[in-house]
C-alpha cells in the first residue's frame, strides 16, 4: 500500500515539476545578435498583421506566460526569451504589435 502511494506521489510531483518548468513568464532580453535569440521578432505598424499583441510592463510580476505582457530585463540570465528584432517580416518567428493597453495583449 505504501509503495502505491509513493508511486502516485512521485507521478504527481513529476507532472507538476514539468508544468512549472514549461510555463514560463514573458521576461525578455533584447540581444544584438540573431544567432543568440530564441525568438526573432518583427514589429508591425498594424495590429491586424500581428501574431501577438504585446504590452510592455514596468513590473516583472505582471509578465504572465504567453499572455503578451512582456517585461524587458537588462540581464540575459533573467530572461525567459532572448529576442532579436529584425527589419524583415520574412525573417521573423513572431510578428508583434505593441499596444498602449494591457487589456489588448495576447495571441491573435
């Protein structure tokens, strides 16, 4: 009986550890080199062209996983995503539009 409880506990613990490690917030670091980036970003002038509408927050605690609420950090080691801004839409992994309103943020 104790073995069965131990196996269930280990299974639940393993799943929760996996979920917490994959659900990272959107703390981003801007890199100068395309080769260092996890995501290559193109900034669109039009919301309708965007894959994600991004709101830049001043507080790290506001950044939520895959919410479009980004906190820009000065330190590469603090970042969940290292991003590189490209001039060409065809080079981008993600097309973003920056908004002034937090409620607009998110994937489209």
